[in-house]
C-alpha cells in the first residue's frame, strides 16, 4: 500500500478541544497503545543524512500485536511512501530485535505513544501523545492508479478547515532532534540488550 501523510503540532492545552471536535464530527476507529523501535539506517543523529536514505524500518507493538514494518520513500513533514507490514508473534519480538541486530540494524529511537484514531472526510486522523509532545498525523492510503499529489492537497485542505497546522520542515526536524536528545530516547543493541529496555515498557507487552 502507499501512504500519503502529513504531520503537525498539537499543544497539550488544545489536545482535548481537537479530540472533542473529532468525537463530534468524525468516526472513532480505535485507541492505540504503541511501543516502537525506530531504526536509523545510518549511525548518525543527523536527520538530514538519514532523510537521504529511503528505508524507514520499525519493530513495534500496537495493542499487544507485534509487527515488522518498513516504509520506503523520502520522509519528512509530508510523506508519500510505500509501506509493508509483516505481523509477528508477540513472543517473538525480542528474537526479531536480535535478528535485526545480527543483520546490522542496531541503532535507533525508542518511542511509546497513546493515540486516538478517527476517520473524517475519508482521511484517517491520529491524535498522538507521548511523554515529550502531542501531535497529529493525517493520512490516506491510496492505490497505484491514484494521484498522490492530488491526495496530499485534499488532506492539507481538510486540515486547514479544521484549524490544524502542519509542521514546517524546520519545526519538524527541531522537534525530532529534541526527542532524540532526551534521556533514554535512543537504543544501541551493540552496547545494551533489548531485554534491559523492555523492562521499562512491560505494559506494552
């Protein structure tokens, strides 16, 4: 499948207001508790260097269901990427992290979130909270014959009508840098085993 997606900031004081808007004007899909290992394709915290690599590999658990996901394509505030998701047994999560380590994927970011998902105007809106920030994602999955640029404009127009602003590239990268520099935000399985990190996030497993 191909995702067309935008992201934008949500001030914590505005989160409940936006939540109530969607509760009244959209279809509630689900609540997601998610733990993710977001792998960096290069041994660097320079997001500009990582942005040049189209591989975005993630090992994650959502509501006790585990999966290995790769998103392929240039990423940033606005995405138009191919996504492939492979479900794995939850009890195999640790071994999958070990397998990826042996394949050379060992370094990245730990990300745990609470998300509320709604469907509005044929767009999926996710209102996301974690200990560092609140933000939203708006996406639509399209087929091969659909126009991603047209879809992106439709998403942006809907966000504007709701009053949701989209990150500038500068804002987005500054935010990611802030998250990655926070204590405990990064993992490196060449120095620390996943089992140690897992102890801090057992509620997701």
